[in-house]
């Protein structure tokens, strides 16, 4: 029980790990003993974050890559294979968003978001299957953790049509992959974050009071909140969680606010 949440001796890859939710997860993994690779499209930012996290304690390495194409996913898997004999944990976190009115929503905004948010997690997991399989056993399964969103569970008033569709798709893809990869001793699960400060959620970052007013527990998410959920799923504690999506949102997705009674 004392080592239930330990990641000692495990190797993790966190996509979109240079900032926001990805960085929160990478930092938590490092604190619990994992060796962590982070990737993002911007090389300089990726390298800088890896250096900062390593300086704070732990082994963090940058593998910059554009994951919006199948070729990019395959290139990342090939590069990681030159550095590591196996991969214990894959976190599919890299994502994009696009907002525009229904009447003017462009095909480019649809394709960009669906490619990165939904297609890339599938093809990166496919490309990394050999490394994940080498780490996996019945006693200690390998892990794939997809980062979805509460916008894949509920309808948001924001005109982010492709984003909401992609995250709903990722939640179901998590179930599909979980059913297929369980035979390989790979446990697939997902996290659906709510309001966390990030480049994608600038309101939570720049105006946390406004975001907090939309949350039943009256605050935005902290790095510890996000890291805690990811550590749980990645560690022995989460070995029996297969195909599930855990909401980490302070209660937004399953609550209703009324003028007379407040949150229900």
C-alpha cells in the first residue's frame, strides 16, 4: 500500500507536455519517480520546459515533434525507440481548439482539430504499441491515458464545434482501444479536465474568479488536481481502471446551477 502511487522505474511520454495540462502531468510523474519524455510542436519551448523540470528534480527529456500527421506520430515512435527499450505510460494530451460561428465555421478549423485531437492519439498509440507491449505484463500493465475534456461530455455554449466533437470521439475511442488492448496487458483510460489555467483556457488562466463562479466547488483546477488524477491512472492504484473517463472538473459536468438553489 505504501507504494500504491509510485512510478519508480517507469518511463512515460507526455504529448503536449511543454505547457498547461501536459506540463502538470509531466511534473507529477517526475515527482513520483518516472523518467519522462515530453513532446510538442515548438522545439525551443519543449527543450526549455524539459530543462526546467529536470532542474527541479528528475529526468525529463524533450522530443519535439508535430503530431498532426500520421508521419509525425511514426517519427516520434521511431525516435523514442532509439532511446528506450520500452514505454510504460503514454499520455495523449496534445490538442488544439477552434472557435467560430456555425455559419462561418471553416473546414480548416474542423480538420486541424480532429486531426490532432482524435486521429493522432489513435495513430500514436498504434505506432508505440511495440514499446508499450514490451513494458506490459499481467502483473504490471502498461498505460495509455487520453486527455479529453468535459466538453466531450456536456454541450458547451462556446462555438467550438470541432473541439467538442473531437473530445466526445476521444472518450469513445478510449473505450474502443481499452477493449482491444486489454489482451496485450495495456490499460487504456481517459481524463476529462474542466477549468485549468492554460493557453487553451485563457479565462481560467487570466480571470480565474470568473471561471471559479462556474464551478460547484468555486475554484479552478490546480496542477496538483491534474497530476493526482494522472498519477492514479498511471500507477498500480489505477491498474483495474480500464476504458473509464475520470472527470476532473470540480463538479461542472454533473451539476446544474439555478438562481434559487445554486448548484444541484
